[in-house]
C-alpha cells in the first residue's frame, strides 16, 4: 500500500507534465517510508530523503513539498506549534489525535467522523481535516 502511494504520486506528477526527477522521487519515497515518513516536518523529510538521494538540498525539499501539496499528492498539517507536517494524501481521508504532552500523532479513519460532518448545508465538502488535541494513553497515566 505504501509502494502504491508512491506510484500514484509519481503518476500524478507525470500526468501534470512534471518530470519525475530523482529528487522528487526521493521526497515521495521518504513520505511513504513506513512509520517514519508520515507527519514529518520538512527537515525530517529532508534527512530521510537524503539517504536515497545524496545530492538533495533542503531548498529543493521545500519546493518539492510545495509542488506536491499544490497537486494534492501531499497534504500539509499545521499543528499548535505552527510547524508544517506532511503526509501523502489518502483516499478516504483520515484525521488526527494529537497528544499535547509528547506530540505523538495517531490517526482515525474518516468514517468514524462522518456523523459530525455538517448536514443540510448548501456547501459541497471536498475535503476535511479534523484535529483532536489531548493526551495519549501513556501520557494520561
Ligand atoms: Zn503522549
Ligand atoms: Zn495522518
């Protein structure tokens, strides 16, 4: 599934006539590295991506993430600390439980939240990102 996300991201780039440079490929791969790539800051993604692409610069990672976000391949998450975190956009969406103590981010699937979506409003919802702040299990104890 992780590999599929990379391929989908790559295809989307090509569809929009963007070249699949080694740098873009490395950033996509870093974002999908199991357990490591999700909800990472630019600097964290840079460190992971550089392992596969040594000539990668931080400025390129910034530009690549900006492009991938614009193309809806990646989604950006800005939390309380004001730092942007990135992850591959998935379908269906998912939302986040964020621990205020240790910063751990857990995910919950969209179908659990569908009942809270605004109903009977004349507004066509294309995407939603809901954050719940609190204490994770180990911090609550
Ligand atoms: Zn915690
Ligand atoms: Zn997430």
